[in-house]
């Protein structure tokens, strides 16, 4: 079963990946939700979910998938994956990747984004997309949601209506709203059987968190929200 140690082992055996890892460490910036550690975790799950793909391709795609950082609040956010795909096409030729590998990696990166709404058609695309979506769920997903909300100046939840019973959901203003606009809807969007199984497990953790929050706030969650 692939993990970070396996990813680092493969990187250490391929000079091109070592160079790419070094390059991306500088490009990815200081956002803890989209930094090099996130990319390496995505790489580990891509290896697991796309075992038929050459490890070098899977890891390169993961290292590059957030290669052009765009803040969640930016109007350019929906284009971030296309920009990252362009970066892959720019960087990979000099690292010795052939045209077929570059195209496979770039297409997978372009289509992985949730905001793009694409369903990948290749094993690498499906593995990368599922691996990235798993990062939005579970304990890591909770941490990433709150840290991203803080970067966007969002509150944790609406003080008077935390479960959005009398207002529209607004996940740019309230981090808990993001659970209902996106996070709890993710498991059904995963392409691979193992990815979907892991996503359901991680989504259960988020529901447990929401139940604890409900208890601490003393505000019952709307029945419709429990079904999300």
C-alpha cells in the first residue's frame, strides 16, 4: 500500500522527480491546504488508486496538480487546473518526459478540479481526481476547510443561524456551510471503488464533527442537513 515513504522512495530514484519536487516546493507557496505536503499525500493516494499507471507519471501529476496557486476567493479559481496543466506542459519536456506522458499528465491535471466539473477518462485522471478529493474529507479535510476559510476571512459559522435554516448557504462567509455546499457531496463523485470507500469513511468523520458541534452550540441541526 503506497504511502508518503513510498512516494519519497520513488522520487529519490528518479532525478526528474527530484528536480520537480524541488521546483514545486518553491512554487506552491505558504497555503497549508495546498502546499508540498498536500501534493505528496495526493501522490500517495494516486499511486494506490491508479496502480496501472507508471509511478513516475502519477507522482509528477500530483506534484503539479496545484502548480499555479489561486486563492479560493479569486474569480480565476475555476481556471487554476487549466493553468496547472499548462505549467506541466512547460516544465516536463526539460525533465525528459516524452510527449505521451506529458499529455496524460496534463489532461489529468486539467480535469481533476472540482470547480471544472469534468469526469476524467483516463486511469491517471481518475486516480488523481479521487486522491485530491479525499484530501477534502476526514480529519485532514476538516483542517483544510478551516484554514482555507480563515484565509478567506470567513467565520466558522453564522452566529444566529449556523445550519442555514433561514438563509442561503454561503461557504465564502461561513466555513461550516462548506460542509453542505461541497464536502458531504464528494463521496458520490469519486470514480474508483477504493476511493469511494475511503471517501465514505472520511465523510462519516465530518458528520461526527457536525454532531459534536450541534451539541456544543445547543442548536439542533435542520433535518435536511442531516441527510446531506
